[in-house]
C-alpha cells in the first residue's frame, strides 16, 4: 500500500469537504432557520471532536462539556459587557478559564483514578454545580438573561444580524480542532491516551504518567469547549445559566460514542448525521407529536450500540473500502490485494 | 559480577487488611542475572512483583534499584529508571495494533523523530514484523505474551520482570520464548526476574531461584540446589510425599 498517495487522496477528499462546507451559506444564506441549523451542527461537531480526546482516546466518559462551554460563554460575555473587551480575545480567555477549571477537577479525579460510571457521575455533577453557582452569582449570572451589547462594530463585539459569519467562524474552529485532534492522535499523547483507555496499570509500567496525560487531554478539551462557548454566547446574544446544560453535555458524549471512539473524524461525522436528523425530526414531528423525535433518536442509539458498537466511522470506512474493491474489480478483473491488511 | 546488586529487596511486607501477602521478603538480583521467583499458588509472587514495580505500596521494607530507593515510587517513574514488566494475565491493548502497542512503550525514551526506528528495531528483535498491523484482540496467547514483552522492551529497560510469561504456551512456543529471553540476556545485557510455574522454563533459564511460600522466602539457590532442597519439595508436594 502506498501511504503517500493514500494520504494525498484523503487530503483531496478533505479539501472537497471543506469547500463544500464553505459553499453551504451561499445556498442557504437567506434561510435563517437553515443557517441556525447548520451552525448548530458545526457547534456540536466541534464539541464532539474535542470530547473525543478525553472520551474516545482516554476512555473517560466525560459528561461535562456544557460546564466548560458555559464557563467560556460567561467569561466572554462578562468581559464584553463589563469592560468592552472583544469576544475575539474573550473566547481565548474563556478557553483558558475552562482549562483552569478542568485542571482543578481533573487533578484529584485522575490522581485517584476515578473512572467509568464514577467519573461520568462526577463530571455530570460539575455541570449542575456550575448552573446553580451562576444562578446564584448575581454579579455575573443570575436567573434573568443578560443581553450582550451590540457595541460599535459587529466585528468587534461579534454581534451579527445574520448567521453566516457565525457559521464560518465555527467552520474555521472545526477545521482547526480536527487538525489538532489528528495531530494528537498520532503523537505520544495520543498513543498514551488510547492505551490508557484500555489498561491503565499496563500503560504506567511503560513509563506513561497517566494522571498528567489525562489532565492534558481534559484541559485541551475544556479549552476548545470554552472557546466555542465564547462564540455560543455571541451567537445567541445573551447569557443565561441554562447554558450549563446536562442534556447538551450528554449529547456531546453520545455523538462522540456514536461517531467512533478514538477515530478523529468520527464524532464530527456523527454530529453532521445525528444533529441534522434530530432537527429534521423535530421540525417534521414537532407539531402534533412533541418530543417524539427523542424516541427516534433513542432508537438509533440503541441500534448503533447493538450493531455498531465501535461507532459509525468504521462502517463508513468499510463502505469506502467495499466501493474501492468493487471498482478495483471492474478495472483489474480481481480484488485489489494491496488494500487487504 | 558487580558488587552492587541491580535490584535489592529488603524486608518487604505487603498486607491486604489482615492478610499478609508478602512478609519480610529479602532477596537480590545481580546485573546480568536471570532470577526465577517460584512458589505454590498464592505464595505472593505477583503481589511481590506489584510491590516492586510500584503498583502496590508496601507497608514495610525497602526496594532499591541500581542504588536508588524506589519504594512506593509511581510505576512510570520506576520505568523511567529502567525497569519494566509484563503481566500474569496478558493485558494487551485489545483494540490497538501490535505496532501501536509497541510504540506506547517506545515513547518512554524516544521523541517523535526516532520513535518509529525504535518500534521497527523491537519488532525485528522479537520477530513480529509480519503481524505488526494486526489488532491485539485477534492474536493468540503466544503472540500476546510476545507483544507484552516487546512493548516492555521498547522502553529500553535494564531489567525486566516477567510474570508467568510461559504459562499456557506449548512446547515449541515455550522453547522459542526461552531462546528469546536468553538472547536478550546475553546480547542485550538485560537482567531478568521471572515468576514462573513452568518448571522446564525455570530450570532451563534461571541462574538462581528464590522460592516463596505463604509470602515468605523459604529458599534461595541455583536450580540444582533448589530441586534438592527438602523444604521446597515439602512446600510443593506436602510433608507426606517426602516421607514416602
């Protein structure tokens, strides 16, 4: 197998995908509802891709995405409202704040090797703690929505009157995060995390500091979620403690799992398929049968868990391989041996 | 032989609540040696290994490796000092390929630039280049034991602790595995401490043997001395068997 042509072909596919994604607003730009939808898809794609680092690679079932997202949103929003600091800077500060929170949470949890159900519960509790905290904390939060000021220029305060700019910002973040996770996946950290997800003791005797590796993973994930939170606040135009949403955190984890744990593009793929599908169902079933879309969503989850526990990304890979072999047969009259491993 | 032992265990004690799994164990491994650790089931061999490699914190005693006190040190720090191990029940990374598994160990001493060379070297050494792309869950027991050895080797240890590496292997596999350990010992100067039930392997491989029973050392000596030792025979077969 020629690795170089394979990578270059893969890059070509990626470039095609990016171009396609970049063209979407041209087709939908006028339709506000459709633009919110595709922006939301990208938002979930970023969160799920970042979740993959801690959840898919390190195998820590994290349910705290919205804790970091919310903290990033509140940091960005508060900086803008109080001191008129641009969200471009605010979202970076938000990311750093979220990573700081991740350090405080992760240091003891990973030190005591909290895993699986217990880690899931602890991280889920974090979201609720943050929500209540910001509900009570009148100086920055409180129970009423705080609307972000429009400011002098739309670009400075990141407040646009249509969704197209947000879409592009999110697309750029998604591409950056995909590149970052791919880098991590094929680095010392990535291999260590993948192995840690399988057997912690066995990895430690190979010289890997499990606490440090997981802490790094959690902080990177929290940073990305915090940055996304900054954009999220501007996109919705207000701050509210409901940003610390347990169901959103859950959905991010679900997308990561359905997409394929540890496969870098899997969660983004799952976000594109599942979130679009969810919104489609909500729009079409919403009228008479409120909430029915959740039932359909749940059924899909169960089917994936039963028949495709490694996620939908391997399914896609197998499909592509099948098509390749099929066309290979047409061209050469026999299956391409080089592709089989 | 060097004056300083490679590994020195002094009066090591490990308890689980009231159960004393390892009691006041003292022994040493000199550089270049292959030392066997034998004893009946439940004698505390694996617990002793875990206490040496940092997976358990011992209640009392001292472990010294190359002159450094490593008692209670975290496993990854002990590995950095040059000691790694394998596990009794193979704990391969089920969803990872052989190559990636070895790579995890190789990062111990290598950066991104030379890690691939290290992986290739180790895979060549254990003759697993042909199955480097296979996922560990697809491998048989003999290959899994070799993967565990390979990933530990990739950390560039001076000393390896093998926990029942021969268990469950057939005669051919066992012979190949023993030859590999001898090669690593002779050509790469790796010191070994092996927990083993397979007597063929213990007798054929080890320079010295330490016998544990109920957490205590009951004998130390060369394979010939040990196989003639009354207490060892009693421990394994019971007193009556000796009298008959």
